[in-house]
C-alpha cells in the first residue's frame, strides 16, 4: 500500500472518534463580521500532522473562515521575513507552525503576540496537554501553543546489511565514523529536528558538566562534534536530504528520531528493513510543534485564530496527528489513542512502527529542550564551530 502524508487529509476529520475532554471550545472567541482567509506558514513540516484539522475547521465553520492558505519555508528564513513585514506594517502571515527553532528565534526578536491576554479564551492547557507536552508549553513563554508533541530522539538509524554491528555508545559512533569516512551524516541543527535533538542529546550521552548551558557546560560536546565532523562530508540543510541519502545507499548511519524513522520507511524513501539504535546514557530530548501568531495580525483574525486553536486541541482533531508516523506519536493532548486515529494511520504505524519504542519511552529520561535563548546560542556556536568548517 502506498502511503502519503496527505492520503487521508480530506476525510480524516470525520474518521476519528473520541470522548471529548472538557475544553472551553469556542466559548469566548469573537466571530468575524464575515469569513476571513487565514494564511498559515509552516516551517516544521507540521502540516503533515495538522492540515486535516484546519481543513475540517473550514468545512465545519464556513461562516468564520472562507479558506486557509498554506505556505512552507525553512525555519531559519522565516523570522527575518516576518520582521521585515512588521517593519513595513504589512504582515501577510497570520499563523506560524514551528518547532523550537523558529519559536526561539521569534521570542528572541519579539515577533509573536502575547497569548497571556487571551488565556481565558483558550483551554486550560495544564489540564488538557500531556504532562511532557505541558513542560514543552513552558518554552513558548505564553507566546505560542503546543499543537503536536513527540519524545523525538536522538536515535541513530542504519542499514543492517551495511552495519551488522551498530555503535552502542557515542564513542563507538565516533570510532565507526572514523573507520567509515563520509558514511555518517546529520543535518544542520538550526533546520532539522533530528539534528537539534542530536545536538541537545549529546551533553547527556557524554556526561557534560551542564546539559542546559551550551556556552559554558558543553566542552565535551563541542570537542566531540568537532572530532566527528572530520569524518562527515557535509551537513545538509534539512532532514529530508539525510533520509534520501540513507535510502539511496550514500550513507550507512544517520541521526534520526521516532518520527523520522517511521515516516520515511512508510513513504518508501528509506528501506523498510532499516534499524534504529539508542546509545548508552540515552536521554530523550522531547520535541513539539507550536502555533504562534505574529505581531501585526488584525484583532479580527486573532479572534478566529484563538477559535482555531481551541478546535485543534480537541481529541477528535488531535487523533489526526498520528498521520503516517512523521511525529510519532504526535498528539499533544491527553488520552488520544492510536485507535482514535484514521484507519490508514493505524495501518501504517502497525506496519512500520517499532514495539521497542513503548519500552524506550517508558524507561528512559525525558528532557525538555533548551530554553529559547540557550537554543539560539547553541545554534550559533554549532554554525561557527562545526558547520563553518564545511563551508
């Protein structure tokens, strides 16, 4: 069966069945004078998980939204674009779907509206979000809402015919890379979920002095990445290229996450027989996607967007986030099981998921990513110390 991230989008909204949590859905959102068009910019691949939610909203509430327009951009580019629009007084992006990368950059530059003023119009996020997703919510500093969540990584993914004995520790990975020059690869952390998860996971794997302080507490990590980089040909600008090269046989080991393991195999980009491995001392570095609203969006549209966020956090809509495993599991709210997802999602995860994930998630520490300022600093140091050496 051929699986795509969009196969079920048109019908998924009606396919999921759920018992509603006591959300304050639609309670205080102000209806617009006439239906509005909402432009959504995705810099995290999040539409693979949520586009069905938005399309269901448009179908159900045509008197609020006439249509959604979707655009995509690399995470490092969007903050500058929005800042320029704000300076010109012409913001044409209403909602941004982002990971911690552009979220952090936008917080640093003051790009997002403060949702604390709309707290009474949103659900009780502590009540409805999974506990670890609620910890991720704190990173938004009241300027965004977690919309999808997963434990992430870092994991290594490899082809067993090329790597019959995979590395079991960070040191063994370095030794393998040295013995197999240019056969290991990962993407630039500032534009790659697996890349930044690897970056933030290494201080735990290596026993660095302070895993929360990239400037002063990551001496082992920066030395390790520099040594590893001697055997890396280049750093792709996105994870998609990494998986393409693994699938084509150009690389034998790559950095991965639960979702980037499952989804490319489901799509046929990576052979189904690829395997994953966690390294000794492994800590999950969790990840989430956020919905943020740029400053400069009209009050009328903000009211609609608050309504959209309420709608998207309903369990019935959250079940769509299982998708084809891209952000496995995917739902950010509590008590959304795979059985509530569209049948095609259930079939895909049954075929390409891994039974060991449940054990790994339950029995390894879960760490939240760096605070936004520290994450921006980590990206800067990596770009200067590691990435710049490859041009």
